[in-house]
């Protein structure tokens, strides 16, 4: 048994056992490693940071997709930025009323390797006729997209270091605002409040988004394999409020079976602890 | 820099750095170790498992105490089972209307060492005139307590192995039911849904409590230094419901400053994810 170890902070480490190091390569953008163990199944890391594993990917992918889909049942055009493992697309494509899903993933190798090693997230995504794949930088993609062309943008990115950095900038959020229509929603990977370095990124991202979108919330979920297990998404929108406007009864009528998300949790996940709220309001 | 490492499962480890191993002893009941590091401050372990650290003890202690106190503003007599570090008593004693707090902690050494090394949780607890300390087994204590003698029982225990085992038994929960008055509430350390071994204990505890108490809920919180960071308390009561009966406006009037708990989170914390709900309903 070998161990993959991630530094959650200078004084905190998290380790997962694996039997096989399935693949390792340096792509044009980052170091990619796929591993396979018993408990966590197949998992991969980018630049040494845990991205997706078979044990708890359902948590992240439920939470990045369903709260927005429940808030606006009329979502038809969805843009995914990043999300190369395919899990976010997989969840979006479960909605029969979704017509077009564009995925702008900078690193095609992440997607191809996920197709090979992680069918749980990638299987069937490319084959869905509603899907368009662009292997290019997400920031470049939104810059070139027309005004008001999407109902929903899901930013499924790495942390704001190296390849993911541009997806945590004011310029990027402004372009997202522009390409969203009047009921548009932006969901973004929003880091974590517990370890100082992540909390800094969380605060910065929130402040930038608040300066651009009229409605901004942050919601939380339990993601045990991400640093501290306390992870956040940002919910920013032009007009819809995820608590007041969500059509939860409609969401239940879809009859989607979800392992993490449910309509009570929808409301509950926006209730943040005091120290998190304080970090988000002080700037 | 040395590392304290805890096995969260056979294939998952969590490590915290420390500079000093402040104290190590085998008491009559368990192995006790106090450490001191930069980020997590002073922390201690029992039989090698993380109990309390200065960085996030506020989360656990907020969540074991405040939801019950908000549900019934008339709580005057409180029994704490375990809780040797003093943090649970500290939070209970912040309520001016609480008249008596009994703490039944089996291992006096945990309390004495916390007084020495962890003033953040233990300072002032013994000196409070409303406080009575019994260094004896919690199960024995409740067996000898009169009927209807407490408004609230807080079970601040270790996992159901070794010394904490008796506090996860039907016999214990039955005695708790008996000594609680008609509006009585039982809060118990309820383990975690993510790793199989902890999930087993969570399910068993919940089933036992459901068989005894008419009202039972489970609520969750983000506790990064406990296995998976996804931790639960059980809320069992004879008549009060933590969602329908909580007097949250009254709780806000107390003006208590809390770093984790707040009235929105009170409601939100009872919204469990689907896989947790499923584990709790299937037996």
C-alpha cells in the first residue's frame, strides 16, 4: 500500500492509500496523476492536488449543479468552465430540458484520461448530442462568447494557482456577467474558510463577484477529500435568489435520484457558520 | 516539526504538526497525550484519537450546546456526560438562566490536564458556583440520578470504543430518558456518515435512540479535525422539536457572541444530505 499525501496547510496533511499509480504525465498545462485504491477507488490529482475520486465525487458534482437548476427550471443553455473530468456535465445532462451544454476545458488530456480511467464521471458526456467540447482557456472562451448567450455558467476550476488563476479574476467574472442572460446564474468553485491560504482566496473571490453581480450568496457542503472537508460554492445571479426564487417543488417533480443534494439541503446549505459569514462580509 | 497522525480509515490518514509533546500518561482509563503546535495550538488525544484543539474546538462546543439551549429557553438543570476538557461546560455556563450544571466525567486526569494545558476550554469551569463535578462513569451517574431531574443532557463522549462504549448503549439512553423531565432534551455525540466504521456506529446509535425518544433528529457541522470533517450530533427529546419549537428570537436576545452557531445555521444544520438520511432511515 502506497500513500498519496496532500498538504492542506504547512501543519496539516491528508493521505489516501493507493495500490496502483495508473498514469502520470506532464501535460502542456499541469502535472496529471491517476491512482487507484480500494476505499477511494480511482482518483486523480492536478499538480499534486486532489481533484476527483470515486468515493465522494457525487458530493461536489451534486452541489455544483443542482442548486442552480432548482433555482431556475427554465435553464436551457449551460456553459461549464473547466470540469474536465466530466462529472459536472454528467449532472447537467440529466435534465431533459437542457438543450445545449458547452464545456470549455483548457486541458484536453484531463478529459481524455478521465474517459479512460474515470468512466464514473466521463462516460457518455462526449457522445451526448447536446454537448459541445472546446479544449481552450475558459477566460478566452467567455471573452469570445456573445452577450446573453447562457442561462448558467458553472466554474468547475482548480484553485487560483497556475492554470486556474484566470478563473478567479475580476475580468473573468465581468465576462461571465456579460454572457449571462437576464436570469443568468454563475456558480463558482469558492474555496474554503478553514485554512488561511484557502480563506484568503475565498474572500478575494467573493469580493470581486459582489462588485459585479446584484445577488451573491455562498453555500457550503461536506467534501471530505478537499482541504478541511468544508468546501464552498459561490452563487451569483442577475435576478434570481436561490432561497426566495427556487422552485423546489418543480425540482422534486423531476424525480432525479441524488445521493447528496435534496431540497431541504438546498436551503440548509446557504446557512453559513458565523466565522465564515464574518470572513465574507469583512474586506 | 513532528507529526501526530490519526487513521481515519484503513486507507485514509490525517496528520497535524506539533513542536512539543507536552504530556503523555496512561490514566486508569485511557492513554492521554497533549501536544502543542503552531496552527492548531494545544491539542490532546485519547487513545490516539483527536479530541480537542485550540483551532476548532469552538465548532464542536458551539454545536453541542446552543441548538438545545435555543430550543428550550427554560433550561436550568444541565447534565454533561464526559466533556472532561471543560469546553461544553464553558458554553453552558454562558447562559445566565442556567442554575445547575453537573459534569460526570469518568477520567479526572483529562480535566486536570485540561486545566493545566488547555485554559481555553477548562478555565473557570470548576470555580463557577453553579458547577458540580463528579469524576465517575456517566452511565453509573445517570443510573443513580432521580427521575425528571434534568432539562438537558449533553453526551460529550469519545467514540464507542473502550471508555466511551457504555454511552452508546440502549441502557444508557433509557436512563437518560428517565432522568429527563417532560421537556427534556438529549444531545449526543453521533459520529459521522462518511467512513464505514463511523457510519456503523452512527446508525446503531440512531436506531437505539429512535426506539426510546418520541422526537429524534440528527444535525451536522463542519469539524475539520474529526474523521472526514463531517460530524453529527443527535437531538432527541420528549416533546420539543428543534425546528418547530426553537425560540430563535429569544436566543438572539441573549446577545451571545458565537463563532460558529447562529440561528440560520440552527435550521440549516438539520438539513442532511440524502446519503446520510438514507443511512439513518434504513436499518
